[in-house]
C-alpha cells in the first residue's frame, strides 16, 4: 500500500508550480547535452522564478558530476552564495 501511494503522489509532484512563490535567489545549472534534465526545461523553470541565476555548462547529465565540469558547477554555487 505504501508504494502505491508513493507512485500516486509522484505522478502529481510538480515542483515547477512552487517556483514562482520562492522569494530567495535560485541558482539553476543546466548541462547543454543533458537528455534527462533538458536545458530548455531548466530555462522554463528559471523563467518563472522571482530571482533566477542561470548557468549553463557544456556537458551531459553525468559529466557534470566530475572533473572540470564539477568544478564549473561548484564555482557557480560559490558565486551564488
């Protein structure tokens, strides 16, 4: 029963609907070659934010978690705070 409830809740989960209500700055990082979290979806989320900062890294979904791409993402996070 618990798993079924989780699946139903996940189907209704739309975090983008909450973004316009967030009053603090939000950092959006996208990867140009990402097929899982597409850059245009990240841009759409940023477009409805009150105080967005967008950073795009020329990588795929998994590359961004290591090496020079990770460093670029971390640098963006440090600048953001």
